[in-house]
C-alpha cells in the first residue's frame, strides 16, 4: 500500500510539473517601439540622487511586449529607444499600455537633455520627445 501511495504522489507531481510548463510562445522578432509618453516627477534634482523615469509604450494584446531599452548617454544628452518583442501567438483585439523604469542617477551637475524615440515621420526622419532635467 505504501508503494502505491508513493507512486501516486510521484505521478501527481509529474502531472503538476507538466501543467506548469510554459511552451506557449516563442519570440519571433524584436523591433524599436514608439514611446507614447514619459513621466519625470522632478525637472530639478540634486546630484547623486536617483530619480525613476517612467517610459510608456503601447503593445498588441497577447503577441507583443516590452523587450528592452537602449539608453545611450553622450555628454549631457540621453537618447532612449524602447524595443518590443513579437511572439508566435495570435494577436488579440485591442492593445495595452505598459511602462518601464529608467533609473537616472547623475554624477555631475548641469542640464541633462533626454530624447525619447517616437517613431518616424512621413519622410522617414526620427521623431523625438524631448525633456530636460537640471541637476544642482
């Protein structure tokens, strides 16, 4: 009887582990995603403090999501581009809006200029949402 109980628990454990297996999707591509909006709580801050910057983008339901961000510092300018993944799931009707956080922690005083990528215009030129933060 003890052997039967042990085997039963082993089988139930395997069934449980199999049901937790997420083989639902595979990433099929990654591309730059337009940044819809940005929330910067303070446009003036003190040196060595950290301020989170919320960066919002829109994704198709079930088949897309946030993949990563390019944060490119060059002198006092910070260029930010969001990336979205596309998976092999069927897209559902509608979209959802999500944000990611950028931790801005300046090491020098001055004015920092942020350029957030908002796609391209009809001529194929990049469009940027520009913000600035003064560090004292």
